[in-house]
C-alpha cells in the first residue's frame, strides 16, 4: 500500500509518517502543492492524506484536479479549519473522508484502515475484515478460512456491515437492505443481528449496537 | 457599497429649474396677455378721444350736419408708427357726411352703434383695423338728428406697444431667474457647509480613532451624526471586547502551555525511561486539553463577534440531532460510553438557526456528558414535540450535580465544583450563548435515572417565517 501525505507542518508530517508506516505502508510525504501534484500525476497511490492549507495553493484545487482526471484514489482531508462549508465543499469535490485538526492518531489510523479496505475491495472485489472475508462475486463468506453458510438475509446484513466495517452502518440502511422500503417492526432487524452475533462469537469480531443510530462491525479490543 | 447618484447641487438645481420653468411659462403667458390688454386700452382711449374731438366739430348748416375735422383729432389718431387712419361721420340715414376712406359701415354696425358705442376689429384692404363707432345726439337749431361718428386705425401701434411691454416683462423675469440662481448657489454653499465640515473631520480621523464626533450640525443632520456616533461607540466596544477576549484567551492558553513546558523540561533532565513515559502521558493529556480549549475559545470568539446577519436558515432539527449523534458516536472519545438516540418524532421539525452553531451546541453538550460521566455511562439524545416548543434533550446516568451548583453552571470557567475532571468550563458558556442566539431556553435538571438532563426548548419556525 502506498500512501501520499501532503502536509506542510513538519511535526505533523513526521508523526503521520511514523504512525502509518507500521500499518504495512509506504508513506511519501510532500510539503508543497506543486511537488504533490507531480507525484500524483506520476505514481499510483492507494490513499492520499491531504492538508487543505498549503503554502502554495489550496488543497481543494488539487483534489478537484485529481477527480477531473478520473482518478478515484481515496482522499482523506486533514484541516485545521473545521467550518461546515469547508467540509461540505471537500466532500462535494470527491473527498472520501474528513478529519479536523487536532485529531488523535488512533482515530486517524482507524479512518485510514477503513479507506484502505474500501480501496482494496475496489481492486479485488473482496471484503476483508479481521478473520472475515466476503466475496462479492460469488457471495461466499469465510470466517477463519472456513466457509460460513448463511441464510440470504444474514448474508445481506453481513455484507452491509462489512461495507462500512469499522464505522457505524445506519440502521435505516440495513433495514432497507434487508426488508426493502416497507414498514418493518422495530425488532425485526435486531433478530437478525443477534443471529449474526452468535455466529461471530469467539471470532475476535463483534457487532456493537448504537441505540437509535445503527450497528458497527468491530474488532474486539483486548 | 456606495453608489454615487448625481450631486446634491445638480439635484436641487434640476428641481429649481423645473419649477421655475413651469412657473415662467405661466408668467410669460400672463405677461403677454396683460401687455396686449394694456396696449389695447391705451389705443382705444385714443380712438375715443379722437371720436369726441370730431363730435365737437359737428355743426349744423341748414339742417345738415357739416364737419370740419380739426387737425387735433387726426393728430391724436396718427401715431408715430405711420398708421393709416380712418374716420367717417354719418348722418341719420347713413349717408356719409365726411370721411377719408371708402370703408363701408354696414347697416348692422350702425344699428348696434345707435344704442351704445361699439368696438370692432375689421379687415379692410388686407389689413386689420380697429374701429370705434358712437352715436351723437347732435342738436341743430331746427332738427335734432343723430349723427354717427366712426374712427379707426391699423393695429401696428398696438402690436408695437404690446411687444415693448412684453419685452420689458421678459427682461424682468430673466433678471429675477438669474438672481435666484446665484442666490441658490450661495444658499447651497452655506447649507452644505456642515456636511463639508463633517466630511473633513471624518477624513482627518485616524483609523483607530473611535471617539464621538465633535462638530456642529444643523437639526436635519443630527440623526446622521448620532448614527455615526453610535457606530463609533459600537466599534469601540467591539474592539475593547476583542482586546479583552484576546487577553483572556491568551491567559487561558498560557496555563496549560506552562504545564507542558515544565513537564517536558523536567523529563529532559531525568534519565529513567519510566519518568519519560510518565511525563509523556502528562504532556499528551495536557496537549489534548489545550487543543480543546483552543477550539472552544475559537467558538466563543466566533459567537461573540459574529456579524453575519441573516446567516440563519430553516433547519430540520431532528436530522441535525441524528447527524450530530452519529458523528459523535463514531469518535474515539465516545468509545467507552454508550451514546444513543431515543426514537424521534416521525415528521421533520423545523427551526430557524445557524447550522454550525447548533452543531457546536449539541457537540458541546455531548462532549460535556462524555467528560463528566464515568466510562460505561449511558448518554441518550432525543427530541420531544411540545405545543409551543421543540425540545431537544441530552441525558446521562452519571453522578449528576447538586441543585445549587446547577443554577450557575453556565458561567464561564465554572466546572460544577469538580476539580477531578479536566476542562475549562467554557463548554456550557458557549452552549448558553448559542441558546440565547436562537431565542431558545435551556433547562438543566436531574434525570430520572439520577444523572443530568439538559433540555433545549426551541421555538418552532412559524408559518410567517417560512414564507
């Protein structure tokens, strides 16, 4: 995995490099707009971490150029400005996520992992999270390399959770996925969730409930 | 944006010119007619005098009137304009006794002249004539027959006199207009002098001079001067508040920074990795607190100095609540807590507000709940539709606060008597000012489960505002 970090503050750039390299990544750091543009045109990256306030230009223009070329490399925006407008503009231009400074490295790592997972999935059409894999083409799920035979709705639910693995999947999205847009009882989804939970028991993965918000497939922290 | 639209002088001049020209046309028309009338009267009385002089010259010889026209009569008629003069004396049968031109006096005219003297305008030989005819009871020795005397002349003299009179009137008028114009220019200079004075004073001012104005202005300009003064006052207050706030903020930031400095300095003097580790933990915690303080100070400054009027929009409060809860539930800081959303009312509920401020408001309340409750606490956000207000609430099952502390929780730097947890106490002060900006109310009370429940009561967006 090659990561491109565009950040002009040397302290932050250094800590980003140190934090992301252990994830098995090659991290290249640029401090200027112009250098970063050259690097983006030349090489293939799996993720771009983009600081908006660069000394020689706005990061948003760099992002716009990237997307105009049809380059779909995931972009995570880092900025000290946490104005809503900036966020909306960044996401509108095709950024994949947004993190306001100051941020904790743990949070950054989680977001980077999620984006890389999505990037990977785009490449080989396979969802991987912890011991779980999901092959989107064949619909085969494996847990610890053993095929998990799931009924249709549970499969559907697991795919939904794995698409957003590490972050919350809104409950409305899961309900629509499972039951279509019709009215369903409030507990219908919970039934399938608890069935999946039983299957994942002891696998190092769990499904956490966020009341009224949704569910998150996450790794059980020790 | 200042758009220059003509000058006051030209505006006044145009108005004055328009009224003067309208008035001038009326005055000139009137002057023309009165000049004509005056000339008419002057020349008519000459004709009358001539007729009387001729009448006196009528004598009777053998029952027949005989006229010897005195030269005086003709002199009266002859003006200096070389006019052609006409006279005729007719007897009772209409026979011409004497006369100088063969201008026919129609029987109809004679009949009318017999009752009273008449005036008439008549065309003869291609020119206009003014005629006067009157009947005279001229008594001879034997008979008493009426005699009619007709006199007349061409109109050149009248026209010339009319012209002279009219010219005089026009000259007077033009002189008056010129004088009025000059006076107007002078008056405008005098009247606009206070404006010029004010302008010079404002121009001489330093950029940071916010003292009240010191100038004399007429009553009409008082309002403007007072408005300027109050603008200066507000700017001065704003600047002072900004200075005060900057001082407060730097003071607030200095304390944790001093802690960072001393902790790291001490650690650098030590040799044991354990001591370094301990110091790093402290530095990390302090840095986090400082970051939070900085962003809170920024929100505070933004709230105090926000001048963007009408930045508010129609907001679906429930969607915003959902979005904010979702955002916070994902955050690293919330992982040890159980953040959730109670079932919301089914239909969207609209309020008028600023999105960033409301996000900040809810975020601060969630942040407070996360900080001031032990890990594992249940934090619930929800909404209730009341008749008059929409309630957004956040409640926790933490330790809560005592009732007497609750009352002044929202003063800056108040931390509910708790020194054990980190925080500046700015959070609730920010919350309070956002609540006031939205004309909402905040109630802090004990929750059913023993924790704290913060209720925010927003007025609904009224039908009127929605249009």
